[in-house]
C-alpha cells in the first residue's frame, strides 16, 4: 500500500481544558494501520498540540509531523493547508486519509485540487483487493453502496472517512515518536488573516451527548406536531441518555436548532440506536441515519417509508407511545 498519511485533528480548545485528540484521529489511525501496517504517518496542526504527537505515535504513527503555532489556534483552511502540503511533500504517501468532518472535508477538497489527485469522500469502508485500494461509500442518499477505485496510475490517492464508521486504533505501546516540526510561513499567516478571520466561536452547551458522538439518538419529525410538543422528544432522549435529532421540516419550522438536523444537508449520525418519531423517512433524511445499527420508527402511517429502514416499528400516535416508553424506562432504571 505504501505510506498512509493521516491528517489528525485536535479537539477544539476551551478555557482550561487540556489538549486532546479528536475521536476521528484514532479512527483514521485504525483505518490506516489496517491498510498500511507499520507505514503510517500523521500530521497535526494547532496550538499547544505538540504533546499529542506521543499519543499519535502510541496509536501507530511511525512519524508525526506537528505544526504547533499560536497562529493555528483556530482552524482556517489557508493556514492548515500548507502544513498538510509540507507533510505530504516530506512523507511522499500513496494515500492521505482525513475525517469527513467540517475541517477534513474542506481541507480534502482543496488539497485534491492543488495536488491534482482524486478524492473519495465519506468512505465507510476501505480495503485492498489485489493491490488496488477499494473505497466504499453510501450514495443516492444512502440507498445504494458504491465502490471506487483510482484510475491507474495514481501516485497519490485521498479519502475522507465517515466518523464512527471505522474501529479506532488501539495502543501499540510506548513507541518513541519520530517528531518533525513544521512551520507556517509568516507570509501565509498574514495573507490568511486578510481573507479569513474567526470572529467568534460559539460553543453549544447541552446536557446530553453530542449528536454526532451519541450512541443513542431520538429524532423527531413534523409528525411531532408543534414546538410545544417538542419536549416529548427531548424527554425520551434524556431518559435514554441520548442526543436529540430532528428532520429538516422541524429545523425549518424553528422547533429545534439547525445544528440538530440529521440528513443529507445536516449531520450524519451512526448511533447504535436511532428512534425516529413522526418521521416519514424521506431519502434526504435517511442519508443521515442509514448508518445507525438499529432504527426504531414510531409513525401512525403504516406505509411510511421509514418502516423500510427500521428494524422495529410501532404504528401508532407517538403521543401514546412516548409517555408509555418513558414510564417503562423509568421503571427499568428503578427511578
Ligand atoms: C436538497 C434537499 C435536502 C434536504 N436535506 C434534508 C436533510 O438533511 N434532512 C431532512 O430531514 N430532510 C431533508 N430534506 C427534506 C426532506 O425531503 C423531507 O421533506 C423531510 O425530511 C421531511 O421531514 P419529516 O419526516 O419530519 O416530515 P414529513 O415528511 O411531513 O413526515 C411526517 C411524518 O409524521 C407522521 N405523523 C404525523 N403525525 C403523527 C403522530 N401523531 N404520531 C406519529 N406519526 C405521525 C406522518 O405519518 C409522516 O410520516 C431535504 C430536501 C431537499 C430537497
């Protein structure tokens, strides 16, 4: 396979918290190690991220490129891009893996254009078949699975990986890290500052898990009926220790914030359990939740499309089902 370069991400920094790798970094390393064996390198950009190089090495990166600079405190494509380009130039990988995250998808598209190589986004599986890399991803809103291979001869290939679709790398022991420091030229920083500036970072505070990381998601659709009834969805999510999701019909109506939208133009979630309440199952919504291990649908229309995707279905008015469900959960928990 040759060298696989992982473009790692650090968790966004908030006052007082220690630098940490984002979960996608471990997943990228896991996928890279399964393909590249020991020939895995990583690149990381940010502020105070140098201590994380050891963590990347301990999870399988034989070499770690780190750009640790106050100018990289906020993610800006113009400053992060040259760092990854330098790492590619130095490591000469045959494959570059990024996360299908807000940062990763922007960087990947720009890199592919600059380097003139192909890019397959949102992969859910990577495999090598007779020496050829096969990149698999859902297409047509999740209703079909496509396999992509690069046209020969492709010196460099690139893919972004869907969060939570790949097993994270385990520790390989305390391997000494071969760390290569990279710098962002001052001219690049100055030029970037002219074009893009982070004015404010708004941190969404919620009591439950983050939608994208949640193992349980309770999502509501237009069938919930009104903003006044939305609390029923939120209460079931809280009872199950899960996150709240919504369809576009709901976020457009303002019953829930746009950040909770699941689907083609919203978040892609891959929880163990996805409870769809009053959701018809439009292809654009399914695109965001088809990766859930188990979908439970509650809908009063027995012909609703969501039932084609659900493992368990309840044909009923959700107003009768949700309170009964919440009561049973409370009983089982001994509340
Ligand atoms: C380019 C594009 C991108 C889009 N992106 C997205 C996206 O990212 N995410 C997304 O969600 N949508 C997206 N959409 C919109 C999508 O096509 C659907 O319109 C939307 O998903 C429908 O939302 P819904 O299921 O909540 O509403 P509806 O389709 O109106 O379904 C409501 C369901 O609730 C059921 N219901 C009604 N009352 C009850 C009750 N009391 N109890 C139980 N069930 C009840 C009904 O039987 C029905 O099945 C996109 C559309 C386009 C064109």
